C-alpha cells in the first residue's frame, strides 16, 4: 500500500506541475458559465416541455 501511495503522490504532483506550467490560453470561469448557459438555452429552445 505504501508503494501505491507513493506512486500516486508522484503522479499527482507531476499532473499539478504540468497544469501550472501549461501555457495555453486560460478560460475564465465567466466564459465557461456563459458557454454552459448558452448550451442550456439552446437545448430548451429545441425540446418542448412535457
């Protein structure tokens, strides 16, 4: 179990480091919520309420 925990910890730290170093353009929370709301609104327009 200790080896698994250490392996997971190493993997997790590498993922966090990679995410922090990611140079791609950031998407703000506001942009994500606006896109999600647009999807919800579009779905409501397409499907009639029952």
